[in-house]
C-alpha cells in the first residue's frame, strides 16, 4: 500500500480495518495509519472504541522512543493528549481539557481518546477524535460528544487529521529532546481533574482504588491523588 506525504508524515489509509494500531505495527517512525471504519477498535483497559463509519478521525501514529527511559516513555500519552487538546481547542475556538491519562474532554464529555502501545523501539499512538458524529450509542450518549455537537459545524476528517499532526510534531520533538518536564507547563493549565474529588482504579479488578482531592498532573506524568502519586489507572470524578 502506497502512503501519502503530509507535513513530514506518511499517511496510509484504509476504508475498513480491524484496528489502526494493529496496522501500525508494520510501520516505521513517522508513519500514520487511518481508516474510515474499525471493526475492533480499542481504548484503554481493552474497552471498545465505538465510532460511526466515516464520521470520526481514527488514526495511529508511529513514534520513535529508542534510547528513552521507560518512565519518560510512560508520559508520551499525555504529550499526544496535549496535541489533541490543542488542535481541538483551535478548531472549536474554546478550551478543551486533558483528563489524565489519555482523554480529551469538553464540558465534561469525552471528545477524544488516546491509546499508546509499546512495540519494540516505537510507541504506536492510537488517536480517536469524534468529529462529525451526531448520535452516540446509549451506553456512552451522556459522556461523549463531537466537534459537530459542540459548534454545529461539519468538518472534513482530513482537516482535523492535519491539524492534529501539525500540532503533534513540535510537541513530540520537544519531548524527545528535552523530556516531559519541558512540555509540562502547557499541560498543567488544561488539567481536567485538578481540585476535584476523584477515585483512581489502577486495574479493572482494583478493589481499593486511590481516592482523594486531585492535586493534578505532576511534572513526571503522575497524578497526585491526596498525598499519593498514581502512575497508571482510570480516574473517575466522585459526586460528593
């Protein structure tokens, strides 16, 4: 399959695929894999990614992490999330927020999700941005939204893809050269959880989640919950 050059990236597109993250395992750094429809799209903790065919941006980007220490690699989802939040904020002309570790929210609803997977010396960054979807499945209808739902503007998927990739490129290069701490000042102001009472389950079977007031994303990529730094997990805001 022949790729298309786009702002320094090489984009490979399919109408239908099982998963763009699976496609990206055959790629090299700088390759981008997209599809109109995924038959087995996934989010974190093996959650299903639900998306109407042709309505949303589904994309996986291959990023080189060779020579970078594992704790620093673990911060990459936040860098990718910052790119998604920045691009969507510019498109909507209103603030979107990063929900640690891998979501982008607006008005407390999920607009985008990130799934980063290590594959050798690369990380495959799966990105889903809800663009033109009007109606969501009942199980996510109250917690999901799209660019179209926010401002009633339909956009070409390719335009959103380009906005994201142009935003990601300098953030990724800065992170690779100078580390997460150099990106952190841009992430802290759009932290969706800071100051809220939250619970973080560190696995699906976690019987004792960490609970407390969120101190926010820290400059090492952890989330401070009360006095406890949390390195991974799924955060929920508690209605208290």
